[in-house]
C-alpha cells in the first residue's frame, strides 16, 4: 500500500510500516512540513497515497468525502504518545484488512475503528 505519514506522527512509524511491506513517504521527507493542509493534501492525492494523520482538520467528511481520494486514516487516541501511536497503527496494519480502506475515511481510537466507505 502506498502511504503518506503526516508530520504529527512518530518517525518510527515509517520504518515499521516499511517492514510490513508498505511504500511509505512522509510529509517531512517530501519537504512540505509546516505547509498548509491544502498543500499536504494536494501532494498526497497527486501521489495516490493513503494518508495517516492526527490532524482533526482532515475529519470533515464533506471535504474529504469517501471515494474522492486514495484514503485517509485519522488517529484519535486519548493519550497519543509516540509509543502508543506506533503500537496502535501497527496493530491496525497487522489485524485489519487495510487494503479495503482505499478511498475510505477511517477514524481509529484505542478500541474502535470506524470506516466510512464510498
């Protein structure tokens, strides 16, 4: 799966997801860290990458309607430490059929996963 990680996620996620066989790019590696969300989103969509973020600005289902983009995972942990974020994303990618999330808006908490499909 082609992924892009937002700058608000731990760097360790990139290596872990690559070890699981994913093609991972990050906002900082691309040189757009600190850019407006519209710039980050345009780069993500242009590259055809599934975006993973904690940024609530990406939670608007009208703006990021399922089926209009490669996919979006919004992580919403109560205490989002680096280790907890890394562990939860790893758990999701090991236990969920994440390839089915293409084009979807997905919200994940510590205990739940909500998938909005096209």
